[in-house]
C-alpha cells in the first residue's frame, strides 16, 4: 500500500453505524440506518440462524414495527386464549379475528437480518466484541468509536448501537442499570398430530404459584413452546413450576428437543440509554414490558429508533451535537416505551399481590377481555387504556393505594 493512499483507506474503514447483536433490535437498527443510505455493519457473535429462549408471540405493535414488505414466517395464528390460575379455574376466551401470531425465533430473526442486508447492511457472524473505546490510542479522532473484537481486531464507527442482549457488553459500557430481573425457562416439545390439532390457534396462559409468575403454551405446528417465568432468585421453584406445568398438561411423556433458560432484565427508571456516540436498545437497554416480560415489540420499536438516531449521531461534528442527538433518542424512547413500562410496573406490582383478581377480571369481565384483545392486536396500549378509560385509571389507582406503604403517595 502506498503512503498517499493510506489516509483514504483509513477513512473507508470507518463505518457510519456499527450495530452489535443481530436479534430483532439489532436487525431493526441496522435496517433503519441502512435504508437511510449509511454504511452499516451488523456484528453477531453466534452463527445464524440461532435459537433464542422466547415464546415467539408477535403482537400488533411488533407487526406494525416490521420493515415494509416483510413477510412474517408465522407458525400459527391465535384466535383463543385459555386462562388458568395455577392449573385451576380454566376459562377459554375466543375472538373472531386473529389476536396475535406465533413465530420460531431462529426463522424470524434470520428473516429480519436478511431484510437489513437487502437494505445495504453488511453482516459479520462469529464476532465477539470485547470492549468499547471512545478515547485513547485506538480512536483516531473524536468522531470515532472503536470496538475491539476478540482476537484483537478493531472496528471503527461514527456511531454504535448496542443490541447484544440482556447480558450486554455495550450496555455495561453505557452504564445500563437494572430494576427487575426475571428467570424464564422454556421447553420446545414435539407432539403427535392429534395433540397439535387440539392446540391449533389457541394458547394457554397460567397465572403461577410464585408472586408475579406465569406460564404459557404456544403452538407452532408440530411443536409446543412451553415456558414459565418468575423473579430471579426463585430458580428451584421456577424449575419445579415448569415441571409441574408440563405434567398437568399431559406433556411429560414427550421429549423436548430444546430445554433452555434466560434472564430478562428491565431497566431502572434512571438508567442511561447512551454514552457518547453509543446508543443501546432492546434487551441491552433493559427495554421490555415489566408485567408480561414481552420483549419483541420493544426490541423492534427501540431498534428502529436507535438506528434512526444513530444516523444523526454519526453526522454530529462535535460533542455538543452528539449529546443533543443522544438526548433526543432517549426522549423518543421514554415518551413511548417508557410510559408503557411505567404502567406495566404498576400492573406487575398489583398482579404479584392479587393474581386471582386478575384472573377473575380477565375471564369474567367483558371490558377487560376487550382491552386484552385490543392490546394484542395493536389498536391500543396499556398506557393508553389507563390514560383514556376512567374505570381503568380508577382501578389501577385503587390498587396503587392498597399497595403503597403508609405515608407514601402513589403516582397517578
């Protein structure tokens, strides 16, 4: 290489946006930045497709956040929900219209990545980011971020999006703080055609025996995804709940192809969403619905926002403008997803105390079932219902008052 070309080559090696993690959040961020015409690199430590512990439910907000022309690889469409309370008081509610869809995560994630690639993003798999540097010898100028990979290679970017999951290294660099950590356990159980037919178009949600816990059965053709989730620290009880849940469903005789576990992490209210030219989204930012722990819609929505604002960060010429764009990203996240999370936290607190009441209301009170249908279809959100429906607002406020310590006023 001649010396007169070296500076031009160095410039070419600086990506506009580098996204770390190729799940729904990362693929959405990469797509959003690439479709804006920027040079985008998507890094993923695993080889794709790869399994992810997740129910795979695609609710309305997830569907509405997909890239234009995206063909959802649905394994089933849900029209009915059976609710139980620790295996008892079964009640099935039905809908004439599809409530939500079910996907296998390896197929879904792969399709999202391919969409980002078609938009112009470049993908590298089998790559682990060891650390992030925004100052020092690895960083050629103040407009660069250096990602040091396992093996010593350095990748340079004008902006970085961390979407590397709930144990995120990019999140650690940003300083993400967690306020709620839960353990999810899941089994993928192949079943005979007669069993699969009984579950077709119907899911089961069981309010579990530990505070805040619940279980689910999601049918995906000839396989049932069966899982439970509860607060971290209850590992033995959570495992026992899953075993008992599978047993009473009559599925204990079928051998799972995959048994897995995963920690979900919700951000604390004051947790940062950026540091310098680095943004975080999805699980890496602790963005998910605290009550249901639904994360796909939060990943898709925050990923798209992160990709759009990363483009602006990449264009920023100084620290002041960089900070302005990062704050705008944080505001966009908090104004939408943050409000939903706030209501979800209040509902989780109420649910932990009164799961039986939640079961009775959802199965016996028509407006509550209608709200459930509207939320899953994406025509409204929990936050919107509490804000616009006086009865819902009063009910949640009453639950807040019952749960608030003496002398402490709940937020309305």
